[in-house]
């Protein structure tokens, strides 16, 4: 029976688990280590090579990566840090976890990422020491121009922690013609990723932080394991000669943000398909773009010399609720990304309000994410496009 003659079930995102993935996990389950074993470093090394980074540290999830990234880059209570209102709440929450103060910059109406002109205006209106850092978000897979952002950060003394949860494999050409991958940290100080099931690489839960500085790397490794280390030991009882290889010290307050070998084994297997899956996402996006252009429907801008990872394919329509309900009635489970962070009750209670970021708020009133995942079948995508067209033609 043709998919056009029955109601399908098409989610907005979906993981793919192959027999190779299952074999990799089973092999680890039958091995000696379920956690804190060799698969974690192997995963870190594989991911580091994929994004061209010097260091990579695997952690329990993307939020943990954000939190540890903020700590390692030196957020202290009262420090002001900027991020985007159009993101998952964790991008901002991680600043609060460290006692910092969250500020936002509105988005560009076409890229849905932080508007760098507005950023410069805000920074210029304050003393140079007013802000400490920025967490830009590579929303939907759109690569942040970290070269341009780095110039701004250097002028005002900010560090940069790139939230690339949507963007492994994304890149852009810098002014020298070099391909800059999200996570390489050519211009950023550190980058974080998520391995939630709907992301490019799925480990169930999991995250990664990449960085270029050895001291930051060492801090991250210490923070993810309770602040405990066997390096730089102080031997507070002055009895070094009586301590064996078991000896360790908790030197700072850390967290249990470790990933398991089971998850790492799955991540290694998934990484082997990452480049192929990125191409599939881009093919799906190209099909959507052509269809949306014919319908006169706005979608996230695609720039020349920018290699979008397309975690999402977001469109904007006037009657978003109507389209959302119509698609669901027809078995298409599109999603909304995201409710602007500053409009959540918690953030309104600490001082933000409707009207603070009009571009983000206008975007939210119209945005909807269409199904986007590498195993989306041609006939399924055709069905999605057909239903969007039917709604727009009404």
C-alpha cells in the first residue's frame, strides 16, 4: 500500500540503531569495563578527529558539558554571560548553575542565531569588564561565524563557549578560505555537543566538550569526576612514602558527569556513519528548500560557504498552530524549537519579560520544525511536503 493512501507516523527526529551499533554495545557488555574503561578514550579520540579538535572530553549529557565548560572557563558568582533566547533552556541554565548572571542577545531574523551587530551594540554600551563570556548557539545546525565573533570577543575580553549540540559536522570558510568545523576551536575557547537520540550521534544520553587548551582540558577531566585526581598530589598528611598507587585527592568540588563505556561504544559505532548521515540530512534539506520556495514559505537562511549540519529544518508560517495540528492529524509529528528562554516563568521571575527580544518572539510565533533525520524515506518526505502544501493552499 502506498504511504499516500494511509496515515503514516513520522516524527520530527529519530535515531537509527544498526546491527553494528548493537554488536558494539554487546561486545562492551561482555567485556571487563562497563564504565571508566578504554571505550571512553577511544570515543573521545574518534570524536576529536571528526571535528579537528586538540582535546575532547566525554560526559554524561549535553547539559553537563555546558555546566563543566562554564566552570572550566572560569565563571564566578556574579559574572555576566550572554547567550541566545532561541535555544534549549540548558544553554542559559548552565550560567546560573555557576552563580553567573544570564543576559541575552536577540537573533538574526534569517539565521536564527545571535545577531552580531546587536551584540556589538550591547558590548559597546557597557564597560569592557562588564561581561565575561558568551555562549553562542549553532541553532538547527547553522554554523556560527566564530572568526567574526572572536574579533568581537577579543575587543571586549570575552571567552567563547560554543553550543554546537545541533551542529557536529557543520563548518564555514573563514576569511583565509580555511574550512572551520564547529568544535575545532580554531576561534572558540571550547565547544559542547549532545548525543541525545534525536541528535546526529546517539548514545542514549551523553555529551562532549572539545577545547584547545591543556589546562582547560585538565580542569574538565577533574570536574567530571567529583574533582578527584591523581595528578599534582599534595599529600596533606605529609606521608607520601606510605601511600600506594590507590592514592587520590579531591582537590576541587566536582560532579559525577561521567559517561559509560556502553554509551561510548555506541558513540564510536555511530560516528562511523556521521559523514554519510550529514550528507543525507543536506539532501533532505535541499528537497525541502526547493518545495518551500515554490510555496513561498520562509526557512532558515542557507549561506554560501556555510556547511549546515541540519539537525532541524525550520520553516515559518502565519498560522503555526493550524499547521501543527493539521500535520499531527495526518501522522506528522512536527515540533517547535524553541519557546524563547526569557519567556519561561522562571526567567520572567528573575526580571525578563515579553517584548525584550522582539525578533526571537516573532520567530517563536511562526516557527515549526519539519521531520529531519537521515533515515527519512523519499516517500515520507514527499508526504510531508504534500501536507504542508495542502495546508498552505487552503
